[in-house]
C-alpha cells in the first residue's frame, strides 16, 4: 500500500466543493434514508440540505381521493416531521410535476445544487444500495453529483462519515471523484482510501497449447506493469489534488473489489462512465454493479467536475 501526502510546493489543484444539496423525500422510509445521508454529509461538510417533496399535478389530484389543499398540507407536515427528526438544519421545499425526477432536476437547477441525494428502491435488499426507476430517470439528465443511500440507512440514527473510499482507474472521471472525496474527507476529518483496480481477466480466444501458455505469461506481465503504472498515477493524482490518502492498487474485477471496499467505508465516491455526454451522469458496468449492491452510500460525480 502506498501513502500520498498533500503537495506543499506549488499548491494543489483547487478541489470542487459541496455547498448545497437537494434531497428527495416522499414520506416513505427510503426518503428518510436519503435525509439521513444528506444530514451526515451536511455535518461533515457544512453543505446546506434542502428537503424536497414532489406533489402530483392538480389535474390528477381527483384520482388520489384527496383535495389539493389536503395533499399540500400532508406534504408540509411530512417534510417538517422528517426535518425535525433527522435534519433539523435543513430547509424544506415542495414542487409540482407529473414526474418526480423532472421536478427534482428543476429544483436542483434553481437551487444551484452540487448534489442530489436519494434513497434506494423499496424493492431492494436491506442495507444495500439499489437504484429505482426514478433514480434511473435522473441518471443521464442530472448536471450535478448524485448520491444514493442504502435501504435502512436512517435506522443507524445519526451516522458519521469517518471513512471514505474512492474508485480510481486513471481517467479524468476518477480524478474528479478523488478531488471531491478529498474535499469531503478534509472537511470531515475522515480517512480516505483510494482503490485502483486493474482488470486482470484474460481474453478467452486463442489460449490452447503452447501459444496459449505464452499469452497467459505475457498477460500476467502486462497486468503487473499496469498495476505499477496505475499506482504511480493514483499517488500523483492524490498529491496534485492536495489529498492525504491511502492508495491501494489491486488486480481483479473492479466491481467485485469496489463492492468489497464498500463494506469498509461510510461513503464510496466514483466517477461517471468515461464515454458519453459531458455534464451528465452515466454509469458503466462497474457503476451499475455498485448501484445494485453496495453496502455503503454511493456518490457519483459528473464529468464536468474533472480536473485538468
């Protein structure tokens, strides 16, 4: 394991900050999970939390059996209770739309939010992250970072962010994740662990006989070289970002090793998929695996946060 220290020479690259986040709250336990995660991030960073309830459009209110006034009052009471019990320093807001995802995106833009916080799907396993269809709708459209709390996260009371993990692969998206994770870690006084993974799966074609043995030997040599190169990149990225971090580089399947890291940390920060529209959140195969089984909250950083 390598250790990276802040560079006190010419000064680190200025990291991104979390100043404001919006939180999707709907009266269900998963909304309380999101509020608990936002409260933990707020305590760690000082970022302001805005709890948001989305009301159905007045045109479909008759289908609910309640009047618009009754729905509005119920939402106000739910928001106030959630705030008072979990995040007493938060603001509350209500938005009206047919689409919850669209409403949250609109509030995030209006509030100039740096982060949207959501709960997991109610169909997911307890203590695991599992994104639902509303989160899926936001992914690809959100212009800011997005965090998802595991189901049952609020049951822990007032969880603290003391250990933060970062997935790193050498690309600018993972540099962005490392920068934001470093910001949170410094503000919270948390430990920061960077895990870089070189995928060591051998291609399945042409592995028969002596030719196959040579390919396997060459592949193992290439993987070892990639591990050392990625180690240098990760240490340098931490130094450039002014981050004090533990850097670990492993070979294996990235998704599996990052899921293991989730068992050891209070928050995992990853970058968006490398290819796709700039200023959007996109999940690759590793991100998909984490959003369907991580034991810790997962925060995804959009490509626009990438450092030069």
